[in-house]
C-alpha cells in the first residue's frame, strides 16, 4: 500500500510540473514589438460568468518591448515565440486575440492597467523573463510573486486566487480598468486559433 501511495504521489507531482518552452534567440529578436504608449503593467483576470469565481490571471508588460506573461495558460501561437509562459510580439492585434480567446459566453475578462516608470516596467519585464515555466493552478501566485518584487506593487499579496489578485491590483493608485464580455460559444477556441495563426506573421510586423 505504501508503495502504491508513493507511486501515485510521484505521478501527481509529474503531472503538475510545467513543461519548459524556449524559443531560439533569433525568433525572439525578430518578434520584439515596441509599443508607442507609456510604460505600463496590465493585469488580465478571467472570471466565470456562472459562478463568479476567478479562472485565470495573465500579466502584460509594456517596457522596452511589450510581452505577455500567461502562466500555465492555454493560449499560444506557433508563429509567436514563447519562453516559459512569456510570449513575445504582443502587437495590438495579438492583444485582441488574447482577450478574444478568453472572453466568451461563460467567461468575461477584466483588464486593469497602471502606467509606470520605464525602470519599473523594465524590472517587471526582467522578473517575468527569469521566472520560468509555471505549473497548472499557479497562474495567480506566479503573477503576484513577480509584482511583489517591483516598486509600487509591494502591497500585492501572495495568493492562489485570481479575484483576490484582481482586487489588490485594483487598489493601487492610478489603475484604470475595463471589463470585456463576448457572446461567443465555448467551443470557439479552434476557430480563434486558426484565424490567429493565419494573421500572426502580418501582426508581428505591425
């Protein structure tokens, strides 16, 4: 019995491990997108419309380039390079695809943005770059971990819950927010991925 329990524990541990992804240097360099807006940090929170509970957290950082840290997320594009949950080439079109992928009839997306200094944005970018692949169910805790080490975000608590992270982020001075809803069916992911892959190459150059 003890051997069986240990085997099951090992199996569960393996299933919880994150799979590392590491795009080559040339792909990351080619995809780099510099946004013309002020440096900013944006928290995305996906909320279940039926239960009201938080389902996912993602962090977009606009620093020397704009990236999306989507820890343990299912969003991703073969033509956009990724390094351990950090996605490069986040043009306006790619951000819209990210939002549209998550917002549907059963989920809404809350977007919260705070303008920061270039130094703060760059520190957040460095921390996200160095964080590594995130195991399932650790999206909010990983985002909170990154933010707590950035000046101005020390009040962010360590939490496993997307809505708790959203609430704390919303209490920071200067935050602006909006809620995105969509009546797309739950099974629209395949259509979105096909559409996104067809336009990703063009979007990277915009």
